[in-house]
């Protein structure tokens, strides 16, 4: 049985962090076998997600940015609360399991990519994703993690993207909202739903945090400028 990981972020408006004037918050990450999932709360941002063989690069920038720029606190989870290993070989020991009752504090959840989401017996995290969405939280998915969102019906009324139109339909033919697919190389945010191909962790981070922290437009603009400068100067 594959293990899935998630990350949670809790946002606290009352304090600052490291002298940067950032808001303090808690971020938790949880990894299952395959892809990770992140959760986030408008007052306490929680992020959860991950599976064995999960794509390490897809959640690192998001989690670290949420903590450093927005004062979030991150915690980790896996479906069964067991350790999971990323593609890098690094092991993540979760703080919680992926149970809905155990994660009632999540304001957002991000599902991280892993081949196991596209496997024959992928983890079922629909209940958690729908619970977060029902309370107005942000639900995101990147790479194969977008399959978990498709299966949960997150794309039925939301524009979205993934690793390619043919790719997502090849794994979830006729999923609800397939006509809302956007064939673009960057993240797509529609309402509280955020999605991205596995090659776009940067725009996924920006879109996710913008959706989660709409009041922090100035910080987000600065972050975008820093990201853009890296590629501009490298080219």
C-alpha cells in the first residue's frame, strides 16, 4: 500500500519572524509514497503532501518560502503517518497521518507529484481535499499530484493544467472538468484551486502563495522579481 505525504501551513498574524517583519506561522509537510500533498489555513496555514518517490523539488520552494517570507510553520504528514523517501533518497518523517479529523486545522493543501499517483492503486485523498475546499481553503496539485485533484472533482469548475492534456486524460479519461484544461507551461490558479506541471515549481509556489495570501501582493511581487532575475541573468 503506497504511502502519501502532505504538508501543512499555519498562519499567525500576531508576530514577526527573524527580524524580517514576516508573519509567524506553522508549516507542516507530509509525504506518502508517490506524490505529496500540502495543506494551508488563512489563519493557520498548513501544508501536507508526499509519497515514496515523491518529487523533492516540487514542495521545497513552496514550504521554505511560506516560512521565510510569510512566517508560516510547516509540519509533515503521510497517509499512515509513516516515513517516506523522495526521489533524492532523502527520508521524511511525518508529524501526522492524512486523516481528515486529524487535519481539521488546514487552510490549504498541496499535492506533490509522484509516479504512484499514476499507478494502479493510487492513494485516495479525495475526502481530505474536499474537506479543505469545503471550508474555503486552497487546494493545489503539481505534476502527477494533479491526478488526485482530478479524482476528487476539484477541476469540475476550475481552469487547470498538468503535465499535458493527453497525459492527464491518459490516466483519468473523461474526468470532471476536462474541458477546463489549459495547455500552458506554468501554474494556473482559478479561485482556490492551483495546479501546475512538474516543470513549474516556481510558478506553482507563486500562484499557491498568492491564492493563500492575497493581502501580501507586495511581497509576492518582490518574490516574482527575484525568480525572474535568476533566469534573466543566467540566459
